[in-house]
């Protein structure tokens, strides 16, 4: 079967005379699972269809184990035939269909994330990104601010904004720290990521377009626990095994702690997006101190200036 196929099949188990009544309740529970509608379930999972699929798979595996245990306890001569020929194929088929569904949805998610229009991932489908912020369809806890020109999606014509920031930062990273010579994950620290959408898109582009493995450190003074949890989930969905450290602290405190440490503990890349003028000035001074320890450090920011114009710099 094509791994991205949308063909729907009937995975329900229908009772016959040779199926023990002792497992009737379990089979009925399984049948409810395999007839579940993921779209209608997602409201219980913060609109995350991926979490719905994960939950269905976990419940299905538990039922499979319970049914097998009960059949074996009955000690019937035909228990192997009942389970292996009539029950197991249906359950395995349903589990495989859930795996393929998640793979298909993950493929589409990544495809949009690395495209020129990642705003298609927003809950409004990218048709009107004029609100002060927008969030993922799959999670209201992954979002970004659209309060100023240059920070909106789609980008404001004639102004370098979020899309150009991702593109140009990726180009600089590829030029100065090629993945083929790095021989380890690329270490990226983002100060003040807020809803983490910008970081998620940067992560997708670096891993899926340019082949990097990444280690993220996200530093903010205030975290929603759901944002932490969902960034961990979606970064891993994009690239399995991604390392993420989430720190609840001030950016200047974080940089100050790095100063004086060995250069191999300093991130390769430090990014800042929309943290304010005075905060950026404080960080810039500390960045210069870090460069003495790690001359190859890449510092990138997209931030408003004194006149509320968005400026981008990558060096």
C-alpha cells in the first residue's frame, strides 16, 4: 500500500460462533475505536489530530493485549486460530492504517512548513493573517505575533520579514557551518521565542531542506506549559529525536552564564525575534563577549527599532 494512500477500509471485527463471548466487550470497544472520527475527536486534544491518532493507537494496542490474554486464559484448542486469523489481522490492519494516516498528515505538515507559505499551517488557513497573532491549526499553543509590519505573515511587500529571516539565516548557516562537516547536531538558541512558530519553521527548513540535525535551547521569562509540550511534540514530528531544552529565564542571564565557559558549550547560532529595543541592546553587548570565546558564533535578529521599523541582521 502506498504510504500516503487515503483508501478507507473496514477494520471492524464481526462476531461469529467460534469467537468466545468472554471477549465480546473488548471487541465492541475495539470496534468503537476503529470507527472513530479523528476530526471530531481533536477538540479533546487541543485540536491536535496527531495526538488523536497517537491516543487511538495506544488504546488499540491495550485492547489487543487484553483480548489475547483472555483468549489464552480460556485454554481453547482453537485459540490460536481465532486470534491469529480472525482478530489479529483486523487489529494490525487498523494500527497500520493509523500509522499511515499520521505519516500522511505529517508529510503534509512538513511540506507546508518548508514552503514559501508556512502561514497555510495557521488555523485561518493563511487567508487573512492580519490579526495580532496567529496559531497552528493543530495547536493554539504554537503561535507568533503579527503586531508590526515585517512580523506579519504573509510578509509585507518591500519589507524583509519572517520569511526572509528564515531563508537568509539558513543560507548563512549552510555557508559557515555546512552539515557535511559539522559531524554533530547544530546547536541553536532562541531568546524570547514566545509561541515558538518561528522556531518551528526554522527547524523544519534546516532539517528537511538542508539535512541538519538540530539541538534547540529556547529561553523565555514566561512559558505556557502547553507551548513547551507542543513544541517538543511538533519538533519531534518534523525530525525524530530532536533535542530541545526549554529554560525559563532572562536572555541576559542565559548569555551571562555562557560567558566564561568552554567554547564547545556555546551555541552555534543565537536568534532573537521581536524582543524590543532595550532588550536587544543588552543582548548585543553580551554577544560580543561570547564571540571572543566562539568566533564562529552566528547572531541573527529580526527586531523593531526606535521608530517601530523592523530591522534584520545576521552576522
